[in-house]
C-alpha cells in the first residue's frame, strides 16, 4: 500500500517537472524572453533620446523623470494578515524574549 502511494507521488512529481520543463523550453524557443528584453531596451533607448534632447535644449532634468519604475502592489487581505502576524511575532521575539532573558540573567547573577 505504501509503495503504491510513493510510486504515484514519484510519477506525479516527474510529470509535473516535465510539464514545467516543456513550458520553459517552448517559451525559450519562441523567443518570449528575448522579446520582453527588447521591449525594455526600446523603452530605455527612447528615454535616453528624450533625456539627451532635454539636456541639449537646456531644461532642468532629473534622472527620475526618465526612469520607468514598475512597483506593482500585489498585496491582498491575506498577505496583509500574514504581514501583521509576522510583525507581532517579531515584536514578541525581540521585546518579550529580551525581557525574559534579563529576568533569567538577574536570577543567576
């Protein structure tokens, strides 16, 4: 019984890894990654050209005007809850344990 279950698990993992491999192989062979990189290069080249044009015309320029930042917020209620729990655990571990160790230190000194 146990051997059958581990055999099914082995095949499930093997097939899953094969599917992931094939997906990555197809993405690589179709040039998906290279096309995404070329889009970024094109955007950067446009920003460089605009920067040079603005400098030549004597405008006051800062680098932040030409950089495209992608800060997407992927948080949701569950991730915020997890962050709150993590912060509470951190507070307990740092503050609570330091107080506990001070008490134990006083007992043995």
